[in-house]
C-alpha cells in the first residue's frame, strides 16, 4: 500500500509537469495545426534560466532572498525568458512558412529543436545542472510536509503539484472567460472566420506561443527543482509532453491536462511495478496504441467538420 | 445616393489573381449609403473572390477598395472591420464548439466593452430566439437557427456596410423568405448591403440595384426592377 501511495505521488508530480508541457503543444497545435517540436527545448531553456537565476540570487546555500521569494523569482524568470524565446521562434522559424505546405514548418521545428539544444550545449557544456534545492533552508523543502500512512509528502512535491494545478486553472479561466481566450478558441476552430470578425490572427498566434512557452518555462523550473537538467533533456521530455497531448486529445486543453496526468501515473507505476528501464518504452507504447486506436485522444472529439 | 455622395463601398478597377489565374477583371462596384445591392452570378463567376477582396483576405494586384471614401486597399482585415465592415459568410462559418453568446461576442470583437450590452440587446430584439438559446453550442443548431446566429454575429459590430454571402444557401424556402425579410429590415435601418446570391429572383425583389458577374467581369448592372425584366438575365438565372 505504501508503495502504491508513493508511486501515485510520484506520478502526480511528474504528470502535472507533463500536463504543463502538453498544454503548450496543444495551444499551438490548436491554432496553427503545427507540432512545435522545439517546445521540449523551450522547456530545457526554462530549466537553465531557473538554474542561472538561482546562482544570481546567491545560490541555494546562502540565498540573498527568502526561500519563497527565490522560488517565485526563478519561476517568473523562466516563464518570461521562455515566452520571449517562443515569440522569437514563431517570428523567425514558423511565420515565414505560414503558407507553405505543412511539412515545411514541421521540418523547421525539428531544426529549431536541434539548434537550441546544441547551442545550449556549446555555450554551457553538457554536464548535469542540479538546483540543489536540498540546501535551501537546511533541507526544509524535503523535511517539511505531511504523511499519508508511512509515506512522506514533502513540501517540494506539494509546491510542484499545487503550482502546476494553479497555472492550469488560470489558463483554463483565461481561455474560457476572457475575450482574448475566446478569440483563441474561435481562431483554432476556423481561422478565416475569426479573421472576418476582426480578430488579428497574428496576435492570437503570438499569444498562443507566449502562453505555451511560459508554461513550458514554469514546467522546466518545477521539474528541475528535484531532477538535474542538461542541454539535450528537451528531446525526451518534449516527446513525453507531446505524447501526453496526443493521449488527451491534441488541441484540447482539458485533454492536455488529463493526458499529462495519465502519462505521469503510467510512467510512475511502470517504474515501481515493472522496471525503471522499461518505463520509457511503456510511455511510447501507449503513444502508439493511442495513435492507432484512438487518435483523437481521451477528450478530443473525432474531427467534426462544419457542414 | 447618400447625402454627401460618398459611397459606403467602392471597388474601382479591381484585378485579383490567384497565382497566374486572372480572377477578377477590371471590376467596378459601388454600394451607396443605405443601399441594398445584389451581386449575381453562377459558380466560379468571382463572387466569393470579390467578397474576399473587399475584406482584405486576398489583395488585388491593381485597383482600389474604398470604405466610406477611404482607400483601404492596403489595410489588413481587422482594420476594415473596425471601419464598419462586417460579413455573414457563406455556410455561416459559426464557431461550432462555442455558445451562441460567445459567437455573438466574437462578432463584437473590436467594439469597446462598454457598448457590448447595448449590442446584445439590439441583436436579441431582432432575434429573440438567440436570447433563449444563448447557452447552446452554435454547432448543434439547425440551419435556419445558425443563419440567425450568423446574422446576429455580423450585426454585433454595428456595421455600416454588411456583406452577405449566399444567405439563402441550404435554407428551406420558408426560411429563405424570412431571412430576406430580415435583410430588408436591417437594410432599412440604414446599413449598406452587398448580397451575393445565386437565387436571383428573391434577391432582386428586395434589392435597389444589382450587378451580374460572369467569369470575373461585370457583364450587366442596373436597377433591380430593370434586371428582373432583363431577358438575358431571366434566361440565364431565373430559369424562365
């Protein structure tokens, strides 16, 4: 039972990070019908910005600001930096190909992905970067928390899960309640009809990249709080975020959240009950099964075209 | 003719191409203030391209598009909408997974937020059904109901110049009549209208003037009453 609780907790932590990444895939896919394969690398840049920000704030052993301020500042820095990166990628790698056949921006996306990953490796080396959050407040983030049975739920996991869910709820509110969010939904359903309403499609696209990339930046920090990062981590994590988006139903926002959690649980249970060596295999077997048997995902609707 | 003589919409010497293909050839169209003009023509006559050119979804190679006297040929679509242009597109093009209310809201996308309430009241008064159905998803409505949403959505922006692309398409005859009554009603409130139609009979019966397009050229134009009597047109479009 304790094992199960522990694995569920791990799955929830991992899944909430995957969900944040999947949202970025879905936001962009919904509007541009483009699989933004550079998204995982935006996530990686987020982990690095977080790392750099920690060093600027004096490191974890002796930070110059209180712990909570530090956590908020590094997250905001990663979100802002990634948002800018997302806008730059859209402007230079995708917009010139807006009217090209769909394969062209896809190849461009792969190119951007490699470009970012290997530029970072060239600039900062390939070694692992550890946030060393254990040193914050003498390990408080790991020692404080609460217990379920014999399982400790440490503060650091609570932070990850709660902030991921808060961001998902905020995004959902933004998309369902605000005018710009509704414009995004309208654009993703019928781009030309949205333009006919006076919606500036370019602005909507840029906004989708800002939101998606900022979420990837936040996901990067939340992930790297516990797990060391490196320059080419974006490829695998990006693929997993993409898998989560497909499982949930790509283009669907609740789908991305559900897909992320399902994937997180699947990976965690596979690690615990089967083997850590096989967990990635399981993730991609799930992807293939979904692509074959339910390509619209858990919450996606089969493509209903307007009559 | 408007008081100051400036047309609401003016296409002058328009030539639009798709790649190498010359679609619109030297097209000249004028819609005066408060006028209801219909644009007739068969398939592939250039009707839809004309509307896209007016909206700025395609750019003409030569020629000028003017809204209330202002040259908007180089302006993006959103700027033209802001200047009082709106469209009820062919097949309505509603945002299916969004509610009626959200669809209407998108129609008023460029209106100041403070005016929204008044716009909603005006549209609900014209189409009381839309108020009853405001929380329904637009994609789940019948063709006639969707046509109301599409008209309501276009009117939410308080247009001065309204384009309508095949408003009768896919509607039962009784709804066609109803829908043209509403068009007439909206027009009488002072909105300039350009109605693109295959159904020449109904549209000419409510229009002030008409143009007939054939392979991208205006081949006939005149008062609606005269066009209704025109032998050639009767043979070609009215089936008699």
